[in-house]
């Protein structure tokens, strides 16, 4: 199995979060890997509540939470906040962008920014949840979920594979900042591109570009690798620093300068 990336991308205030919860990931098996990017496991045991913040990927996640239950989390277009209280854990399944829509045939946009009970999507979801919660290890939970998934796997779908390739390229190539660059690189008409993203991902290609470039900006600021905000803004495809700062604050709640200052303080705490 190819190991999932050891990346903090999408995690806001990563060093601060790491002091309040643990996070690790598991790779999917080869069959499930057509649709599942990785599994993630978060655990916490806190005397005081802590609010974890994430700028989510354009992906559907299925989560098994203790305490809590089993849920399908639609693509989240806002900053996601979760209060961690007492002791708990969550086992999550992060699908590739478009992967959940390819398996289920659902209009993923219809539950964008919503959290649904697992049984709203899978009638046999209660049995799956029982098996997941009683499994003795996370490796066993992976095996249980992939056995369940085998009964729902869709046949090869060239349209979904194209969508996944496009989104993967957007995520990894920081130089890609405009929709016309996508249409040119993949030779896909703009209307076709929009239709495919609406069907499989639930959000448009322009939104995905902006989300991944914000991921890049937040990661560089958190690591202390971006000192000139005007230069960073230009490299991420923004018209100017003001546009970048406005969108960054709208999505993350802090200006880039404020986020960088907070990150610098956290690095000092971590390595003191």
C-alpha cells in the first residue's frame, strides 16, 4: 500500500492542534484506493475543551465517532470547527474528490455543507457501524469498511477518473491558478468541466482552485516559509495582496499576517 502523505495541509494552527489531539492515517487497499484517498484517526483526552479548525478538502468523508455515531460529511465549503471535549476518537474515511459520487451515483452537491446519518445513504449502515465500533484495531476497521465497500464499488468510469486526475493536479501544482489552465492542460471544454465537477464533486473547478491555493498559503505561513505577503499572493494567483488577505480572512478568520504571527508563536512553544 502507498502510504498517505504526512502533510498538515488543510489543518489550521497545526502545531497548536497537535498539542490537543493525535492524528495518524492509514492507506487504503488497492480496490478501495480507486475511491478512498486515506483513512484518518483522531484521538483526544482533554481536561479543557479545545476547538479544532480545518479548511476541508473538496471531499466527502464518512466518520465513525465515539461518542457520536456514524455520519456522511458532505463537501464543506466553510471552515470546519469541532469542539473536542473530554475523551473521544474518530475514524474517518476520506474519499477522493468525486469518489463518493462515483460509488453512490448521488448528486454530491445536494448535501454540500451537510452532515447526514450513515443510514440516510446506506440502508445497511447500522450493521456497518456496529462492526466498525466493535473492531479491535484501526487496521481491522479498515478491513471491515473495505469489505462493505466491495459490495458498493462502481465499475470503471472514465469521467470520474478524469475528475480525480484534474483535482489531484490542482492540489499538487501551485502554479495552476486559473480555470482556463485546466481546460487547456486536459483539453476539456469549460461547460464539460463544470458539468463533471457538479456531478462528481459538488463544487465547481474555480472554487477548488481557490481552496487548494488557500491550503498552500496557510501551510507556507504556518511553516514560516512565506515572509513577503505580496509575493505569496502573486504566486497563488491573486490579483494583489488585498484580494488574498480578504479571502484568507473570510475563510480562515484571520488575516495572513495575523495567522503568520500566531504560527510563529506556536513554533516557539513547540521547540522551546
